[in-house]
């Protein structure tokens, strides 16, 4: 059946299996030359597609244990972060690290070593992982952690499923007093102001900026920097205080059809961006918002990936080292604004230090954008790749659907050691995605 | 007031598990009944962690009708709601030739479910409350060449449920007949089903919970099935017999 990632590009004909038990999984692994595990398909490109055997982990969806003292949960790889929130937020626990959607599996979060709005403080998903059970090429299951089989642990986090099949993991949640977030919005008229706000607010637990990438000249990099703290009981209105985890849920909306490709053009996005920025200016200051709206605004619109139309869209996410960030970001933003390509979503974030074998984050600034797939935007993305390379940046594989192997090699000297680890673990030919083939991992 | 337990018969199927999750999420204690129930420990743990309600496992064989009375008597609490999700499809080509196989399909979809629901119905009748939910099938609405052995057993079950409902309506006991249409489960894995007509197990669970709450009698999960079956039922037999469906 046809498979694609969340960006719906590329679309690849692949055989998909949904094993129900470890025995069935091992048998599938044994029967096929190569396989790749697939969680909930939230990686944007072809990270979780293998033509001969894409192994969906949707039946590995059980919670196994929870320690109410430490907040450690043991769960199968197919459990969604949203499931953890539903089960444990009422008891006062929230994921330590979460990406911008709650519809990712634990297995996917580990494989991409995802990051959240608190990377500068708490690091990537790795920070909350105590151990992982991984099925290797021979079907044998190995438990790995920082102390035990550390090479497997280190390369499974951020390893994009190329070190084996993640079966289950122990991860730690953070204690929270409520399901609410104290959000502060800081309007930043340009990139320098936005970066200054990030640097000044390094103590904020969460920080992220929505960036208007069509603004040019004086306003290049105009942003709304949004900070967040878990609200304590004291922060809440008396009515909320009695049931601090009860946040009412807005109705989900669904994008019912693929919108025609012209819906999102330079004009409509420019109009939206201007309105959004003005609204942000008016609302600047502090607000109390519920966890769902704060962390997962797009989850409220199911199938939002359809707004880009049938041809799908490509994400671009890079990180630039701190010392090159300002010039590099200016150059990226100028190029995008000049091209006039309408990126509906554009996000800027300050990363804290990270040193792990193949995970994406490093200290600096990360910029994420998405573009409808057209010949023009694909050419633009190649230009953005080159700018990133020039400024010593690197790329997020969970978002990639079109990069070239040379680009990755040039951007990331860790490719060689990652490939060596794959060889040592015996996984090079056995765990393969179409992305891994394209990027020669 | 704490909620009454929900008994799930044939608890291992995808549909049954979705129903169990739904009622557990609503705060009901759950009794999972299946063959080799002990092997459902992981499900029990998972649901207890998610919903913080008591989940218990009960050994149950729908074909062992002689012991259905003992089974119900041995439950720690009489459930307030019982959902029968037992059933096997078998293969029509086999069922046509192998009478033992056909008999197994008939007994698993009709005789067994009717037996256990009869037992529960009498207990509910005595206590003057309760809801029985039978998961039957649109296949029971009209016999077709491609699955009439299964379909006829489901037809029997549907008629049984409707009779039971008629009998118990004045006794404070409600009976729900569920006709799910195509559902994406292990039973239908590998079949090429039309997406618009195919429900997810969670949709079935949602429809059942709603039907129980609102006291509805016969529910199709996706409304389009009501129309589809209306058409199928109204085709004259002399035409129907020549159709390939």
C-alpha cells in the first residue's frame, strides 16, 4: 500500500505489516531482507518506510508499569505521548520532553530523539529515557541504558530506527501541579530582538518563537516569542484550583478535504502573518492556557497536513551553532522572503547544549519551516541547505524528505561514526528506511 | 456513586478490547471474560494504569454452555452491563463442505452467545436492571452466497436479541443490538474493505457506549450501513438470487 510521512511527500509503494506479538515481529524480521519500524507516521518524510517490510508498531500499545514515587513509566513503543498524558496528568505527571504533537509514539520519540520547547533547559527526549528494549537483527531483544549496552542506547536515541526495533522503554515524567501553563508573549519586531528575548529568558522552562518569514527589511525575522511555565495551584483562579488537572477540551476540527494548492499563497500567508503578529502584540503579557493549546495547537486541527493540498509539503529544519546563528538565520530568512514562498508554519527556538552521537540538537538556534512541494520550493530548499552548510549547521532527519547524501555528510561529521556503529551492531543491511537509502546511512 | 461493572464476553478481540477501554475510561470496573483469560494480564495492567479502575480476568468458553450458569454465579459482582463480542467468521468455502466447521461457526455465533445472554438476562430480570449488548452483524440481515453460514448464525442471534428486548422491555432491562458493518480488526485483516464503509474498533466502542447511555435498540456504527442494508433487504429475491454480492 502507498505510504508517506506526515508531509505526504514522497509517496512510496510499500508492504506494511502490523505484527501483534514479539514472536510475529521476529518472524517478519527473519522473513525479510530488511525492515524498518513505523510508529504513528508523524515523521514528515520517508524515515519510517521500507518498501519490502514496513513494520507498524500500532499493536504494541500497552502501558506496563508506573512508579507513583518517581514518575517512571514503562510502556510499549507504540504508546502515544497523548496516552501518557491522558493516563498520568490526572495524577500530576506530564512528559518531561514533548514535541509539537502528542500523536507521536514513544518509539518514534526515541528514534528521532525529539525535542520540545524546553530543550535549552532539559535537553532532548533522551533526558527522560532510563532504558530501552531493542530487537536486534537476529530477533534477540537487548535492554540498553546509559550503563548497560551503552553503544546501542546512544545510537538508538536519534538513530531513526536504524539500530533495531524499539519494543519498550522506561521513561520519566515530570511532576506538575496543574494542567495549565502560564504563557507570556513577547513581540519581537525583528530577528535581533527575538534572539535577545531568548537570551534574556534562558531561565524560562519553555520558550519558542513563531516567526513571520515573509517579513523583509527592517522587520526581517519579526516574531512572537512565547514563554511558558507549568502553572502552580497558586497561579490558578479559585474555580480551577479545586480541579487543577481538569482543562476543558475544545472540539477537534478536521481539514475535510485536500485544499487546492493555491489556497496558501504569498498573499494569504502574508495577511495571516500580519494579523497574527498584531494579535500577539495586543495579547502580549501573561495568559493562562491549557496544556493542549499550549503544546499542541495544531493537534486541534486533525489532518492539518491536508492544507497543503494533494502534493504534500516538505519541512525544513536546521540548527545553527550559536556564534553563526544570527548571520545564518538572517541569510536563511532573506532567501525565503525573497523567494516569497509561503511557509505557513515557521518556528524559531534556542537549543541548549547537547552532545550525543547522532541526535539532531546542538547549542544554537533551530529554524523550522514548511513549504508545499513544487519544483520551485524544492529548489529553494536546496538553497537553504547550502546556507545552513555554510554556517556550520545541521539538519533534522525526522523532518527531512528530500536532502542529498552529500549534504548530510558535509553537514554532519558524525555520519561516519554512526555508520560504524551500525556495522558493529550488525544492523546496516537489516534495518533500512528509504530515507536511510537516500542518505546512504 | 460508583459505577457498575461491565462484563466483556470474548474479551480478546479487537472490538471487545476497544469496548473495554471505552467503558473503563468512563469509570466502570471491567470484567474481561475469554478463553485462556490468564494470558490477558498485559491488557489488565494496561487498562488499570490508564483508567485506574479495577479490571478482572475470568475464564470463559462460549461453547461450554453447560457451565454458563456457573460462570455467571462465580463472577465477583453481577455486572450492570454485559457486552457479548464473541464470534468467528470461518471460511465460507470450508463451511460449505465441512459440516463440523459450519457447526462451529453456528455454535460460536448463535448458540453460545444466546446461551450466555439468556443466563445473564434471567439474572438481570430478577434484579430489575441491567443492559445486554449483543454484537451481531449486517451479514445476518440477508443470506448471501459468500457468507451465509456465518450470516445465518448472526441472523439467529439478531432475532434472539430482538426477542429478548421485547420480553425484558417492561422489566427494566435494556437490550442493544449492534450491527457494526465492516470493522478493521484481526478478523478482517488482509481483506480489501472500502474505507468509507469500514469502522475502526474505537468507533464501534463509541457507538456502543452511546447506545447504552441513550437506551437505543438497534445501532449501525456508520450510518451509511442503514441505507446499504435497506437497499440489500429490499431487492426482490428473484433478482437477488442471481446477484454476486
